């Protein structure tokens, strides 16, 4: 498939210095949210402030918005706006988020997106996570007492806003896998203990070479002729599974793994995840860097990222 070139814009194109509140003396998270929204209502016209406030709090209760130490990105999707709206506030002393008093938040970037543009929040997240998560950046931002100086600093920081999110932006990089010389016994252990339906199989170099799935395991245990048997009494005590139990420790994954799986490059548009999952009639897609497996995206994760977070 032809690669799509990612275009980008400066992050600071989406807010002005007037949308920044420096050194707020508010101590409470919700009070700070309210102050940011009132400022945005004055500068940007976001509609009813109370409705926006309730939408932000509802999202905050469902998902932690603390991106890294000292940085939070509260978010809401509103039907009253047609474009991305960003408001920023800093607190010199810090404000407690998620009950974590040892790591107070010093920089809050509030992201308001139109309800019919679900990817915008993830685009902002992708943009800021690459720069603001660096050591010392949040402390630097929290030191500014002048909103114009802070805006100019952000304008020079290299924050780009991509036209769309990539698979790498929404993948889960914490995943389980097995080597191709592993046994079926090890795969079954992952099925049971990790509640997995598909286990990626890697070669010695870390390249994804196949998957072993619970459905493939059942096909091994239940040959096609069994599926059409009217009388199951000969196998009612799971006799077909006894062969697997006897041989699971010396059955290699290479013998039963499938080479048909959904995969995308980490730089591919995230929408290709849904396309690949649908084409392969599976529940997840594997994210590759060259041929190496770097992440996994389940359909549940995809829908959560796009429609809920």
C-alpha cells in the first residue's frame, strides 16, 4: 500500500498567549478547570461553560489525564465547537491529580475537540508526548510568569501537530509473545493465565513470523469431521483434548502457527488498524517497525481510543 506522507502544523497555531494562565494560585483541580474554561469562553466562545466543565469532569473520572510527571491533559468533546480549542494553565506549587500528592501537576493543557472529530485529542497527545515528556521541560514551563514568553517558548520547542494519528500513537507496547521454538504448552499457559486469544510468534531477531490462536488450538483438537458428528458420546469426556495434553510439551509452535494475521507499520495511519482487523476477521492488529513487533492494538483498544478517551 502506498505510504501517506504526514503533514504537520505548529502546535501553537491552535492557541494564543491569551489562552494561557501562568502561575495560578488555585489549589483545587476543579477550580483550575473552571478558570481555564472561563478564559476560553471569553477568548474562543466555547458555549455554555457549565456544560463544558461537566464534560471535562466526566472524562476525568473515567480516564487518568496525567501524561507524565507534572503534566496533565484534561479533555472533553463538545458539540458547541467546530475546531480544536486549547487552554493552558500553570501552577507553581502544583495541584493534586488522582490523589497523588507526591507528584503534583504543574502544567495543565486542556483540550476541547468537536464531538464529530474523534481523533483530534489523540493528535494533540501525539504532539505533546514527544516533546513535553522530556526531562526538565515541565519545570521550565512552570517557571514562566508571562504568558507571552511561555507561548514563544512553546512556539520554538518543535511541537508539531500531525494531520492524523499513526498506529504507533495508539498501540500498547506492553505485550506477551513467544519464540518460534516455544512449545504449545507455553502458548496454552498464555491463553489461560494472560487471557489471550492470539499469541504473536517471533523469530530469533524479534521479527513477527506468525501467530498461534485459541481457534487454531481448537481446530487441532477438533478435526472437521467431529464438527459434523450428531452423536458426540464418543468424545463427551474431551477425548480429543487428551492427545494435546500428552503432546503439548513437544509440539512446537512452528507446527501449528498461522501466517495470516493483521499487521501495520507503526507510522501507518491509525485507520488502517480497523481496515486490517476487518480484512483478516480478527480481534487485533500487530504493529511493526520494519519486521519487528513493537506493539499490539486490539479492536477494543482502538474503539476506546477513538470513541471514548
